[in-house]
C-alpha cells in the first residue's frame, strides 16, 4: 500500500478506513498472503488506524531515508 491520503475535510468520516479495507480486498483478490506499508510517527492517526485494523509492527524493516532522524516504520497485515 502506498501514498494513501485523505483530505482534511474528509478526515474523521471513515474514508481512510474504507480505503484501507479496499486495499485489503484487492490484496485478497490477487491471492497475496500479506499487505505491507510504511509510515512515520508524525502520522499518529494513521498508525492507530492500521493497528486497529490488525496491522502489526515489523521494526526489522524500518528505515531512515534522509538521515534526518525521521524513521519510516514498517507494518504488515497477514491475509
């Protein structure tokens, strides 16, 4: 899953959750065994959503792309 975003006006209305569930549905249709994503601490509400849906942290796949202290965190959902 990459670059999922919701406009400020649409936040808090279930749009992000619907988008994530659509990504999961498409992952299942393609018969993949997992869906993965990366996010960062400044996206706290996104991380809460992913964890609520069942994504688990995979810190072994975290990375720091710009060497600026911002760690991009890995999450995975088994299908």
